[in-house]
C-alpha cells in the first residue's frame, strides 16, 4: 500500500511563490508545455497510489518490448540487453520496497525514472513505438490473468471444505425450504452441495474472463499501431497471451475483460452472500442447525452472551460493494468516445477492489464453514410430517388417483391436522380413509422423512445414491485445472 503522497516543493527552491506542480519531476511528456501542470491537476491525475501493484507486469512487458525493439532493428543487442538488466535492477529495488516519489505520475513513469537511474540515457530508447495506452492495457490484462488463477484457487479451497462437510454430514436429514417455509426433507449434504455448484459456475466465468484478458494489445501504440516492425507474435509468446488484438483503436480502449472479471466476481460475491445468509439463519437460536466456532466469530462489547458471525455478515455485505464496482466500470465504458480516454484510468480502482475483497472474503468464509458444527438433532427435530405431504399425494397417484385429486385430498388432511394442532402422523386412519378411498393402512410409511428422501434417486435429486454420484462429480470438478498459457519468457541475457 502506498501512503498518501504529498507533493513537496523541490529541494533547493527558494522561490517564495509555491511551486507550480512538481517542477523537475520525471515525466513521460511535457516538451510542448511551457510550465508543469497545476498541483490540483497532479493530485487528480496521479494514479501511482492505485497502479503501483502493476509493476511486476510492467517490468515484464517492458523487457519483452526491449527484445522486440532489438528484433525490429531499433535497438542494438547491447542496448536491449542493458535495458533488460536495468529493468531487473528496477524490479530488485521495487521488491526491496522502494517507494515512489510524490512526483511519479503512474507506475509507468516510476519504472521509467528508476530505469534512468539504473542505466542512464539508454533508458530513453525503451519508449520507442509504444505508449502508456497499450502499455497499461497490457499490464492490466496480465494482472487480471494472474488474479483469475489466484481467485480460482481460493474458490476451490472453499469448495473442498464444502465437499468435506457434505461427506461428513452423511445420512443426516434436514428440512429444505421454499419461500423460507418448510418444503421437503433432504439430505443435509444435498443442501451443502447446493452451494458448491454455483461456485463451479463462477470458476467457469473466471476462466472466461481470463480468456478475454489473454488478447495482447502491446504494439498498438497510442492508437494507430507501432510504426516500427516489432514482432507482435514474439511478444505474444513471451508474455503468455493466447491471441493478438486485431485492431489498435479497439485494443487501447477495450476493457471488456475488466467487465467480465467484475461480473464474475460479482456473481461469486452474490453466491457467497447466499451461503452466508443460509448459515447466519441456521446459526440463529431459532433454527439452531449450526453452531459457530470461536475463531471466526466475535463478541459484543455490551452483551456478554453474544457470538456474532461477522465473517459471514461481511461476506453477505460485500456483494453490494462488488456490484457497485461492476456498475461503476460499465458506467465508465458506456458512451466513451473512440480510442483511449483518461476515464479508463479508473478501471483499475474497481478491478483491484473487487479482487482484493474476494480474496479477503473467501478464506474467511472457508474458515467459518470449516469450524462450525452441524446439529443433526436440531435438523431432525425440524422435520414436520406435513413436509411429507407431497409423498402422501404421490402415494395416492401410485394407487391410481390423479395428482390434482390427490393434492386436494392431502390438502384437506393437512388442514385437519393443523386445526387439531397435531401432525399428519397423529391423525387416525379414519381421517385418511375419509379424505380418499385409496388410502390403505400402509399410508403411515409414506410419512417417513427418510423414505421421502430415498424415493428421490433421480439425477440431481436428494436420494442417497444420487447424492453419492453428486459428490463424485463435485470431486472430479475440483481436479480440473485450466491450462496456463504463461511461461517460456524469451530472454536475451541470463541473470
Ligand atoms: N495511468 C494511465 C491509466 O491507467 C496510463 C495511461 C495514460 N495514457 C495517457 N495517454 N495519458 O490509464
């Protein structure tokens, strides 16, 4: 994190008038200006506080660019090698924690300044044929591809925990809910895995976003394409991109990959918010299906008895923040005129916020889920016999009644049980017989929750065999790794 940067007057200035902007600052532009920018503009324009973290990617693409310039006959081998070595020096300094100056406009300016400090004037040749427009687009895409891999592994960690918990739950039964009203009995493992598959879809979206990011804009220059015969194919291979952008005007302003990653993370946050809400509800005394552990809950400063599921509440709330990030980006892109516009500088603020937030939330949700305990007794106690009403109707269907007729007969029985403040199981057989003539003495067997669950062996159903198959499929989905295009970085110098 970069502390708030304060513009200091340059040393050695005894000018009583406050300096206009950061005079003497290292800039990538300025020749056509008689004076530097106003401090108010500098303060607004500076993005180093946000984009500093792009430096490893900017260094990497700059090294590839130096090689490409040599290949194009723009730099000698010695110059290209000197720039590469210089960039390694810059990377070492940044790794060691070198902080930017107040006057460094953005990460590209910072790296350029440090490169000048490392190797002197030859550094000035690196910016030949490129612009910060294609540079920032390239670095942001590399960052995004990396982020997708990191997010994917954090999502998989949560999924592994879900799978472990599902296996542990075994034959435990619980109520399922529609409209938050008791619906039908299910295996608790089935409920647990209902939160697994949305994350599987999120992983597919992350992969899609990574693919969208894997198109190389470098070589597009400011907008019209580089005038030097750089090999973009060579750049693509060395930087691990899957394809080359086809149009330089589009390439410098295409932020679809940011939008796709933000949509992917927003859906992920949305899914986490639903899991969090289920667990918060189930952890309340009213449900009591789960008991939270010590390390992912907090107490109250006033009420000594409290144990609050903060991690889950923050996870639930973070969905709103990510939605805001997505909407901000879409709003920025909408109606943007052709080519690069400075509005796009804000793409990184929302992109980083969304990814950072998910990388904080995911491990906390995983931890909460891993340490909570399930209360099978409370789940079982919540299985009212009215939840087997559908099974009762199915019973009549099997005896030849139409489903509509069966639905009406069972509805009448439920009403009767409700009026008597009892359960379907406590009604006398005579009530069943008068509700429908097809009812036999064996009717009470169809009021068993276990039997209800066992009857649902359809693929994707809650039957024990179907859930076993589901667990196998879930396990197989976690084994899938996406191929990583990165690697084989072309180097001219061996360090
Ligand atoms: N900091 C800028 C950004 O993030 C870099 C590109 C600036 N380009 C320019 N022509 N001023 O978008």
